[in-house]
C-alpha cells in the first residue's frame, strides 16, 4: 500500500514539474523567438541601408552581405519591372509590390512580414536612386536562419527538461520514502494500539462470560453461594477494569483531537502535591511502603490546570506504588527551577532499562523485562503514563522519565511558573 502511495506521490511531483517546465519552455521559446526576430529585423534594416548606399556608389552587394545565399535582394522600377536580383530572391517571395508602393509613397524604408513560398519572410523595402533613376530596393532573409536558432534552443530545453524529470523522479522517490516514513510509523503504532486495546477489552469480556456461565449453572445450588459471591466479585472487578480502559481510551482520543478542556491559570502546585499524596497514603501503608512528600512549605506558583496536574501526579504515584517492593519508599518533591516549577516522583523499584526510557510513555507499550514494562504492570490499564504525558504537553509543560542514582525510577513534571 505504501509503495503504491509513494509511486503516486512521485508521479504527481514529476507531473507538476513537467507542467511547470512546459509552461516555462513555451514562454522562453516565444520570448526568445521574438527577441531573435527583432535582432534579425535590425540587422536586415542595416543591410538595406548598406545596400542603398552601395547601389549609389556601385559597391558589390556580395561584399555587403556576409552570406549572400541566406539573403535575397532585388531592384525593381516603380512600375514593377525587375532590374537586378540574386538567385535567392524568388524563393523568398521577392518582389513585394505592396511594400514597393508603400515605400515609394512614404519615401522611406518600410519593414513588414510577407508570405513567401517557404513561409513567412521579413522584408525591408526602401526607395533609392540608381544611375539617376528612381528604383526600389528590397532585401529579405531566409526564415530558416531564425528557425534554426530557435530549433537549437528547443532541443537544449527538451534535453535539459528530460534530465530534470529523471532527476526529479529519483529525488521524488527518495523524498516520498522519507515523507512516508512517519506515516508508516504512525500507522504501525495505530495498528499496535488497536491490537493492544482489543486485547485489553477482550480479556475481561472473556472472564466475564466464563464467570457468568459458571454462575448461571450454580444459581439453584445453595451450597455454591460463597463461590457464586466470589464470581460476582470477579465480574464486578473485570467490569470496572474494562470501564477504566474505555475511559482512558476515550480520554486519549479526545486528547488527540484536542477536545480536552485544559486551562492555563495560576495555581499552587504545593497544594496539589499534598492533596494528591494524601489520596495514596492509606494504600502505601496497607502495602507496607513509605510515601514521603518534600517541598519548601511555601507556595509553588505554577501555571496550568490544577485538576489535570493532580491527574498526572495520581498516575505517577499509582505507577510508583505498583513497582515499589514492600518496605520501599516513594518520594514526592516540589521545587522551583529557573522559571519553571518541577514535581518529581521517585521510587525504589527496579527502574527502567535505558533502551526503553524513550518508549515508556507509549500507549500499551510492551517490553520483555519487568523493569521496562512499568506502564503495564500491577493490573493497570497500560495507558496511565501515556495520558499523563499528553496532559503535561496540553498545559505547556513536559513529563520526562529517568533512573535515580540509588536505583529506581524517577518521573519529573515541569510546568511554567505562575505570576
């Protein structure tokens, strides 16, 4: 599919370039033909003047015309009788009686285009006096001279254009390959995302169906009441898990469409850190883990959305608690760094493999090692860190991941400072 798209892009690029070259070539040829014709007319007028002077002084006309075979000249009387001519004159359509009459009437040289046997010919006609007799001198030049110059230009333009199109085709294939690479990667991520989302939804649905079948068979048996209660609890748990996955998918879809309402107003990050940490304090005690909150005690004036920031911190704390072993410590810190406000969540878990740091915020990212698959462990939806990362960007901030010096992972949320 992508190869077909690349070929179509390349053909479109080459086609547009060919059209541009064609229009450019036509304009160049017409302009060049016009300029050459003007120059030829000037040269023809000069030759007529030279021949008029030569006829008065008796100068040989062949000496004036460098290439007599490409010029035609004729001397006629006012009544149209031919006095002298060279062999080329007749083939160029000389004499022109109309131009002769006009030049005699105006008493000066007149240039015009006539239709000769070989095509349109430019002719200059001028009255002159030869041996005391009034005559008309007409000079024409073969159209093959101008046409030959224009034909050579057209040949050069065609060869140059063909070479440009070949290079454009090669360059177009290269550029289209590079341009399609992000599309292919995005398509691959989308395909993986759909596959993972389907898997996440299919698993609880399968469990729900299995539990429901077992539960339906034991409805009439009082001895299975306790077991049925456990099955109902499983049904409710799987339903809640599937609901959480759907909610996260819906939020991600709204984030991608930029339809999530995210404000950028001043708020106190220290207050959000304290309130969010209190929500996880009981869970930390129940799991025999230590949750510590450190900040200056003063306000941390940040700019963003307090509710969305709390959602980001909740995802980071949930992730940290799931990967911190019993007896471990989760540390939450807030500080002012330059013109930004930072919130850091550090745990004493297994940390993140270096090669997986850049992918830890991908949706449904799967890794072979437990330390790298932090976004999927402990029964989570696998979307928490991805949502947190997108929410940080929506506030004009940034969320990064790394490893602490003493071991464990550290996540840093950076937000613009408030007023």
